[in-house]
């Protein structure tokens, strides 16, 4: 049941056989790439907003650095923990369903064969072809489990996700994103650092958008614009709140 090559024989002229290579897909279910992308984006937007909000209230270098580093560590740890718990729960749920399916295949092979044949009939095969395919699949228990999992549950038994990998990826990505707008405050303070943080934040947001566009094959301009818009909105809200608090406190 290899998915590397599919051979289609076309008999329009009686002697034409075409061989097509199956295109490869990126891994979009494992969780690591998704966690990294969301981690960078969340770390960048949340910390640039936090930094500008604190700077609007009190632009001393020490205050902003403490808030920025605290936001980086707390956010990265929270993202990693949340990602691990989410992925672990998902993985355990899939494993439970696979175990239920495995027992059913052992105890009710005929019923499972008919169930699979019914799925194939829904896909357009006639009853005889559907039953032959289902019976062929049921010969090997491991193949049967894999096919039933894909057809009934919509999951790949070999790709249940990596909670630890997703957590580490999320932590590092969030930390990198959160560190970018904080860099100017290690060397300066006041309006210069505020402007530098805002500019770095917008550039990084645009870069995240362009990277996402390359993965999803969407418009780079539109995706980058969306990322920048969210960053600007978050920064504007926290800046206004920080400015108000700076006058009240």
C-alpha cells in the first residue's frame, strides 16, 4: 500500500501507460511546525504590546526590561505547558480510539469487513469490488487497523503527534518572538527604544506573515498585512492603556 508511486493504465489507444509520481505533503498534523509558527507570532505580538504598554506608563529602562523578560518567560512557559497538555490529550484520545478499533477488528472481523466495504461503496465502487477490497485489507491485522483508522476516524496511527517536541518548539519560538522587541531596551531607553521596539515588531510581524504565506501558498502581501494589523491593534490598545495609567498612577 505504498503511496510513493501510482500507475494508471489508459487504454484509449490500447498501448498508452502513464506513470505519475504522487506529490508529497508537508506534515501539518504533528504539531511541531504549528506550535513554532503560533509561538513566534504570539511571543512577538504579546511582548511588543506589553513592552510598549509599560513604556507608555513608565519608560525607565529597568521597568521595561523586567516586564519584558517576565513576559517572555511566563508566556513561553505557558505556551509550552498548554501545547504539551493539548497534544498529550489528543494523542491519548487517538490511542484510546485505536485500541477500541483494534479489539473490534479481533472480535468482529466480519462486521468490520462489511463496514469497510460500505465505505468503499460510498466512494463509488460496486458491491463486489468493495467487498473484495475490504477482504484484502482485512488479511493483515496491522494494515486493517491503519485503513480503518484512516477511513473511520480520519487519523494516521503513525502520526499521533509529539507532545514534547511541540512543547519545546513552542517554548523556543515564543521566546524568540518575545525577545525581538525587547532587544533595544538592553542598550537604550526612552523614545528611541520605544520606536526601535515598534519598528522591530512590525518588521518581524511582516516576516512571520511572509513565512506563513510561503507555507500556505497564499498572498505574501495579504498575509503579512494581516499579521501587521493584529500587531498594530494590540500595540495601540496597550499603549493607550499604559498612557492612561501613567497619568493616573
